[in-house]
C-alpha cells in the first residue's frame, strides 16, 4: 500500500493467517528510506514480543500472527509512505494490513 504525502505516520498493523515458517516480511518505507524490514520469524526470535522502545511488536494468537508498528510520536512523510508485505512461505491464506495516518 502506498500513501502519497505529505502526511503523518501514526501506526500500522499487518496480520497473517497461516504459513509454517514465518518468512513473511514486512517493510515500511518513508520517502524512499527503509524504516522497518522484519520477517515475522525475526521479530519473534529477537524478542520483540513485548512492549519495547523500538516501535515494532510481534503478537501471536490462535492461527493468526500480527506485526504492529508505531512510536510514541508521529513520523512525517513528505512524498510517500509504503507498507509492503512479501510472502516467502507456503500456506499463508490471508494478509490484512492497516495504516493509521494523519494530515499535516
């Protein structure tokens, strides 16, 4: 999903249903610069399963995993904000993504 700017990035959430290896990657780019690039497996493996100051949290449920992105302050984008998901595993049946944005 690409949002044209200017604007404020407040938060995002990507939910994944299915898949056995968690090699589905979430990328957030602001004005052409990468801000977040993590797989579901990496977020879990490096311990981003609890609230933390890094702005990324992995949440797990019954058959659904979620990747939350957000900081206590908004990030400004001037040209564009892109949230992309790359699925590198079999068995993923659904991806849902939402971005919360504000205007300048």
